[in-house]
């Protein structure tokens, strides 16, 4: 059992649940009822679900690797890919937070914390174990 990858998988799964619960309520629903172009709404709806698919698949893969259902040799590249994605998600969200005009941006854009944790534990699990 790889505890780093298991931890990353659990955090990623919690992030996925939060995405569907909090994100759906506080992001997707308001976007879908906002007074913006129907095409923009459709694109944002698709993007929400693209992220959903990525989070689900990443969680499942991290948990599978954590329980060593997939060998380290077969999973190494995809683990680096997942860690890189989550790292870039975090970096981009922090950048947007600093550059935005939101009041208390890191209260509203808090997901970067989970992205950093998943990326860090994934890297540790891929490189140290």
C-alpha cells in the first residue's frame, strides 16, 4: 500500500464530492440562471462536467495506485501527469486570485489548497515509494 497515493486519492475524492456539492450549488447553478449568452452558459456547463470527469478519473486512479492495484511502473507517467495538472490548477487559481478584483479572493477561490495537497502527495507517492 502506498500511503502517499492513498492520501492523494482520498483528498481528490473529497475534492470531487465538494465539486459536485459546493461547486454545483455555488457556481454551476448561478451561471446557468445568469443573464449571459446561451452559448456561454452551455460552454460553462460543459467545462463544469469536463472538470467532473477529470476529478473522478484522477480520484479512482490515485486510489487504485494507492492500493497497488496498478503497478508503479505502469502508473508512473500518469501519476506525474495528474500531479502536474493539479499543480497548474493551483498556480493558475492563485494567480487569478491575486489579479482579480474579488474581495477576499482566497475565501472564494479556496480550491487551490486541495489541488496543492493532491499534487504534493501524488508526487511523493510516485517518486518516494
